[in-house]
C-alpha cells in the first residue's frame, strides 16, 4: 500500500462566538502551495490567474474595460491531477483566506445542518475577504437530483438550493471567489454552472509526457538521484496522474532503502513505476468486481 495522498491539516480554528457549526466543518487555511509547485498545467494555471487572481488583485482593470469576471470556477478531471493544488496556489498567490469544504461531508456528516452551514460559510468568507471558498467533491451536493423522495435527498436539495442562492447573492467583483472541484462532471446538475454561477469550466486532465517530466522533477527535487533519466521514466509513466508520479518517487526511495543505499537509481524508479501501476490496477479491479 502507498501512503495516503490526502492529508487535511487544520491550521487555525475559526473563532465565531455564535456560529458553532462553521467552526466544526470548515478548514481555514493559508496554503503554502504556489504556482511553481505545479507541473504541467500551464494553460490551466494561466486561466486560474486571469479568473481568480487578477480580479482580486486588480478589480479596476475590469471596471475600466467594462467586463465582469466569472464568480467562480469548476475544476474537473480524474483524481490526483492537481485540482486541489491549483485551488490552493490561487489562494496563496492572492494572499486570500482559503476556506475548504468537502461536499460529501456537508451532506453526510452533520445531517440537517448543510444549508445553514453553507450560509454561514459565505458569511464568514465575506468577513475574511478576500476569500477563496474551495468546495471539493461538489458532485455530492450538486448532482442531478433523483426522485427527491427520502429525507436525505431533500436535505441535499436544501443544501444545494442554498449554495445556488449564495452564488447568486454576491457580485462578480466582490472579493469572494468560489472554486469547486469534481471527478464526476457527468452527473453534475447544470444549475451550478449556469452563467453568473460557476460558469468557468477548467478541465484538468492527465499530464502528457512533458508534463510528467515536470511533475517528476518537482517530486524528485530533494531526492539523492544517481544516473536517473527523467525523460525515459516519463515514457514509462504513461497514463499516470501527478499523484501517481509522486507515489512512484516515494516507492523508488523505499527500494533504495531496502537495498541499503542512500541514493536512488533508474532501476529503483523502474520497479517503483511497475509497483504503482500494479497497485492501481488492483484497486481498479476491486472497485469493479469487489
Ligand atoms: N500537476 C501536478 N504537479 C505536481 N504535483 C502534482 C500534480 N498533480 C498532482 N500532484 C501531486 O498529487 C497530490 C494530489 O493532487 P491533488 O490533491 O491536487 O489532486 P486532485 O486533482 O485534487 O485529486 P482528487 O480529484 O482526488 O481530489 C498533490 O498533493 C501533489 O503531490
Ligand atoms: Mg482534490
């Protein structure tokens, strides 16, 4: 098994005397990630900068030209491709408060509180502006609704309606921006991406060979390498996500340790890549056939 890629650090608790819920649910953070930590994705970074960074930093440009920037962005694509990284880097580069919420937690963890929480999160965002609200797994609250029969579904609906109301409630040049992410754009309710809401869609796909070289270099930067050829490795890592490339680096380090070496070789990486690929196929298989 590889080390779990997802870590959630609560860096600071929000002190809000009469809103107990917000404190409990959100992750309030000043992210350390910056644009330079992201490999490949240069077009996506460019777009994020124009849509998030520029309006927060220089709203007067938009006023002068007379256009309204999007209020928010929807990042979509396969797991481990850098969506969360992009959102954090945007917050870092603008020095904005970063409020992170996870859609599935909104609807599962504190049943009955979802809508209220959404309202309080946007209030908090305005207080702490400039703020980027990051909603991960947005599909959990904003998927095409089913029968709307069970109380659970009604609850998700209420949360979703509140989210739409909040998105409609602020102005494009307000200092709050919303970035949402999903792996399941196929099941998303179109209401969320209507003009004036999260109407800028950015696809974050698997990296191409050049992107894989960049990502590999970032994650092996501090490793003690010997005779390693990034270009060759990038070829072997076809279809790997950024998260898998990082995992391969860690695994390669383990191969070196097991062999009593303090440096990591091309061969270590080749074995590591194989291992990550097999582990990945294993989980895919289990997902499909149990
Ligand atoms: N483009 C990239 N450049 C550098 N590192 C990357 C890149 N993509 C992914 N990674 C590595 O993989 C980890 C996971 O990436 P991230 O959390 O951004 O993926 P994600 O797209 O949000 O995935 P998910 O859909 O599962 O939430 C990152 O912390 C980073 O170490
Ligand atoms: Mg993510």
